[in-house]
C-alpha cells in the first residue's frame, strides 16, 4: 500500500507521521526563527543553498531605498552554474528534464544533467556568435519543448536577459514585448502540436519582428526537421552542430537583471517585470525544496507553460537548482483522452504534481472514471496555483488525484513575487480547503484597510507585504519607474508592497479573495481588462468597449465584452459581429484573451468624468440590481443594457 501522508483530525487535515519524517521542515519553530532576523535568515539560506563566486559583505545582505531594495549586494555568481555545473559530480547521469510530446507516436525525451549541461553550453556559444553580450535582451517564443529550458539557461550562462513570451500569444503581442525590451535576438520554433493539429509559429515570428530591433531569429524545427531557413532566420540544429561544447560562465552581480517577464497592466500596456539573479535564485531554490519536499528520486511536474512565471520557477529553475528531475508536457490535458495527464503521472512515477484549479475543474467535468484507470501511487504532494481554489475542486483533487493520502499545497504568489509566498509547508499543515496558509518563513504579510490600518478579525482588506521584502520580489518595471511606483507602492505611500489582492484572516491563516484591481484571472492567466479593451477598440467596427469578468466553473473567470459599434444602425447580425470581434481578439492577443460573450449596446454607463462604471455591468451580468446610478451621466443606458442581457 502507498504511504499515507495526511491524517484528518477534527475536520482538518494534518501531516501524518510519515510526512513529518520525510519533510525538510516539520516544526513551527522555523517561523519564529525567521521572524527574529529575516535578513540573517535569508542570508544563511542563500549561502547554504547556492554556489557563490564571491560572498557579499554582511552590511550589504539587504539594502533598502524604497521603493527599491537589493539582496546580497556585491555577491557574485552564475545562475546556470547553480542549475547545472554543481550537480555534475554526483548527478551527471540523473534525469534533469523529461519531455513528453503530445503525439502518442513520438517517444519522450530524457536529458540527463550531463546532456543538458552540454546543450546549454553549446547554445550559449551560439548566442555569443550572434553578438549577444551580458545585459542584452533575448526574446524566447517557444512551446513546451526541451529547447525552451536550454535557451533560458544559455542566456543565464552568458549573463543575457531573457524575455519569454507565451507561444499561444499573437504576433502583435509578441511584437509589443520585443519592442519594449529592445531584444536583438529571438529564439522560436516552426510550430508545435495542439490537440493533434500542427500550430504554426514561424509566420507569427516573421510578422512580429518587423519594426523591431531583432537582427537574428534562431528557429527550432519541431514540426519539420528538414526545414530550410534564410535571411534573418537561422536553424537551431545547424548552429548547435558546429558550436563548441564548453562556454565559460559569465559572472554576474546578485542584483543584475536575470529576466524580464511581461504581465498585464491596468493601462492596457504589458509591464516588463524585472527579476534579479541572487535574490530570485535563493527564493526559487528554497520555496521549491520546502514546499514540495523534493527528495533525490522525486520527479516534479509543474503543468504551467514557460511563458508564465510558474513555468519559469517551478517547471524549470526550482527543480534544477535542487538537482531534481522536472517533467514537461507539450500538449493539452485531455488529448487524445481525458486521462492523458494521469497516464503520464503513472508512466513516469511523478511524485509532485503542481497545477491550476482551472484544470482540476475541467477534469471534474470529465468524470472520475478517467482517473480510476490509473493508480497514481507515486504521488506524494499535490499543489495548486494561479487562483484561489474552491472547496469543491479542493476536495475532488484530494479524493481522486491524491487518493485521500496526499497534502494539497495551495500556493499564493504572483509574477511579481518570483516564487510562492503564502502557503502551508507539507510537514507542518494544516491543509484547509480555500485557505492558502502563512507567509513563507522570512516574509511577512498584512491585511490593511484603505487608510493603511490593519483590518479587524474576519474583515477583508488589502494584502500587502512589509519590509524586509522577499528576495524574489520584482526589482522594478523595465524602463518604467513611474509605472513601478504607481502600481505597487503608491497606494500605501511606499511603505508596503501592494499585491492588489484581497484577503482576510482565518484562524491565523490567510485566505485570498482575489484581485482588487481591473485584472482578471482567466484559466490561471492574468489578463487586464484594459489590454483586452484596447484590442477590441482597435477593430474597425468598434467605437468603444468595456470588459468585465464573470465566474466560470472551468476557467475560474472569463471576460465578457460590452461593445458600442461605430455604426448607428440597429444590430441585426449580432452573431456574425460577435464572431468577427472574437477573431480580432485572437489576432491581437491570442485565444486565451477571447471574450466568452459579446453584447452590443448603444452606450456604456459613465460618470461625469467619463469613467466607465464596470461595476454596474458586473451587477447586470450577475443578475444583481445595479446601485449608485446617481453618479452616472447617462443612467438610462443601464436599463437598455439590462434588457439586452436579461432579455426582458
């Protein structure tokens, strides 16, 4: 019988004796120890967890000039050395990456640490031959294939800054990110498989680089091994064949930028979130180790794409920093059947499984019969990420995937935080549905009201982080100081990092309630209403639009658009126009951003200052009576919209 890692006491789940015995951390004393001197705590973790070429002076372990701060200032290291080189003595022949392609007739690929090391070195030399230097930005537009990890690590080997863009994003979305980061090289692929079909990336990459500073595009031939490239486009395989096997690692400062990752902003323009090297590496290493309790023979599968921060930290860097094995899968969860994921877990003895509530709800809909076909005995720890998980999904996840014996680590974090910051450690507990847990040791979060005072017990308020700020927290918005200050620090006068999430205390633990700004969580992906509105407004037929999210059983939230057309004629072909706008959004932002529904209205409810009242639109969608109409300049618009939505 497989080991049972949780026990139920008084209606709450706790770690079992077996879990406590294998857990790296199994005593609450860790929180007290960290709180006494967080800087000393993180310094010790940085020194013991990573390989440094030069240690920082104690006085520079944490330097703060709010809203900026630096960890381990003056310390020097190379990130790829920490992921690869230092594991070669004792883990050279251990699997570093297991890649599962979507087509069933293709064989999985396993790369040992020695093999991954060689490929990263070769590609680092390829980048150098293309003129990439320390501090240059390299764009990466790749699906979940091994070359994605190779490209990211190669950038860190030479001190280049990587900017990964989700491969399902449109050419326009890619172009905006390439232009903002002034990338000089792009790494892409000819395509990938999605639900058995070939998805083209080559044409998107070709279109995206026009008008940018990109000089060369390195193309991985995923779909056609014999594909020929010319001009700016070069073959990854051909370049790798002739590249030297060793590239001397570039030493960087702890506070040097390691990567930029773009996230939606409330103005509609994506923000380039900056993460440094030493602080990010420290948080990625220890949160992976303690949250998921990775032991030497464990296989971790984080289902996130590398285009998101979860894919950076827990599908790539965290496991490799720990010398563990990470599994990545190219395709969709339910192709060709709804048991594809469970088949993979069983085949590769996955011990840590980290996914989003969106996926769990999708499998709930498919039914338990698909899970029952597989034993899943290798699993030890389950994780949840992307949005607060509802109780029904939590219980289903525990019962059907964890077979009632694996703890669920419900993690709260953001693109901006770099790694998990609120959750329960598996050796400590408790594991409570819908409750995230405590601040990770060495960090501290508060819940405040509008005036910056702590909220009363049981009341929802604004979740903030207090100084000293977490090592993995963002170090700015790329070339946009004003945006950085306004978005994350202004609300509480530079005193706290504003997460823009709501929360309340539940029995001494934190329960996250969701976004407090105009950002939606669609299938675990952050999407700003403003960015989607900008895309819709760009359509030739649209005058203006407003987007609001509504709850969705599968995807968490979905966007709904209210559109005012340029034409004053009555809308008699709404279905065709809706398809046209959805297609336009697909082209501008990608299908993840596609509105679930489009309503065509004469006018949008606005205040006298011209602000669209999205709250009222949300009321209407939720069949609630709209309030506060006295602030509107056009209150009559509300009744007309209600008739369109409600049908009476």
